[in-house]
C-alpha cells in the first residue's frame, strides 16, 4: 500500500509544479511589440518586472538600453548594454547598440565603464547614478 501512495503522489507533484521554476520568457514578445509601437513606458514596466525576478536577464537589460537610447539617455543606455553583455557576452545586438550609444554620448562615451552593483535587496534592479548626484 505504501508503494501505491508514493507512485500516486509523483504525478501530483508534477502537476502542481513542485520543483525548479521554468525560465519565464513569455513577456518578451509583449516588450518588443510595445516598444515597436512607441509604448515605451509599458515596455519599460515589463522589463522592470522581469528584472525584479531575474536581475541579470539579458533580454530585459537589452531593452532597457533600447528604451534609454530612444530617450537619448546615453549613460543609461551604455550602462544597460554593458550589463546585458556582462550577463551574456554573445549578445551581438547589444554590442552594436553599445557602440552606437558610446558614439552618441560624445568624447567620454567610449571611456564610460559601469561596474554593476549587487542589488541593494534581493530582486531589485538598479539604474546607474545620474551625473551630478
């Protein structure tokens, strides 16, 4: 009887989702769609939610860089592209956009290198400090 109980519980554990969580990438198409139609605030909110779950999510960091680029906030763009590349050095689009943001930032652009800080508390994404702060 004990063996039957154990065997019956194993499928139950699989159904209710015990075990490691799967990587949630379902937000990505929504971010891309919102960004492409100019809903930058909505795309940013989705990225921030993703970064609160996974602070080193390369996709969310890349789109935070795209959002900063759209706003011409070059230091923020550089920061997010660098963080994206720190999380995934193979992210070719981030590397290209980083170079563009560095050029747009002017003479100091290529010299900027942000060192990502550990989150102040778990699951909190930090933005770079503003100049003069």
